[in-house]
């Protein structure tokens, strides 16, 4: 079994809610809008999750298309998450704190038939690691380190 370890180190920037996340040598910034206590200088963690899903779907489609002999001329992915923030804010403890639903819209421009593009979309949904993680869950454990 080939197990890979992926690591992201996140550090608070010392003011507001803005943090920097670094994986390998690639930094990204995450913040919240003012209504959630941030300064709106970067994507929120939930938007970053949607971006991660959309980019994984796109990369998976681009990687698998040649195997189905599909030439892609253009590709885009729109990912929409629906969330009731009353759960996160503690206003209503019965409301889930995360997304209630995520919709992924894959737009493929290609001379390939609609049937072949649908086959690719189904294969992407079965193969994308981020989709798999979200659909089937993963054990998450928070541990305090000194």
C-alpha cells in the first residue's frame, strides 16, 4: 500500500482572524468577512474547502480525459455550498455547523459526444479524492500540542 502524507501548517498572523496556511512551500491566506469577525482579506475556510473540491474535480477531469480519448478545449467548475451560519455562530445549536449541501457543476467544452463527456463526469465523481473524502467522511481528531 502506498500511503502519502499531506501536511498543511496554519499560523495566525497576530491580528483579527487572518491566518496563513503553508503546504510544502506554497502559502495561502484565509480570513472571514466582517460579519463573522474578520477583515475580508482572503477566502474563508469554507470557501477554501469549495475551492479545493473544485480544483480537485478539474484536475481529475483533465487527468482522466486522455484515457477516454477526450480532448478538452475548456473546462471550468462551479462549486456551491449551502450553510446555515446560525449553527456556527451558536445561535441555534440544532443547526449543523458545516455545509448542508454542496453542488458541483462541471462545464466541459470539447468536440467529444455528450455521452462521452457524461462518462468522464461520472468517472471524475468516482475518482476525485476530495469528493471521496467529503462523501465518505474521514476521522478527524483535534489534539492539543505544546
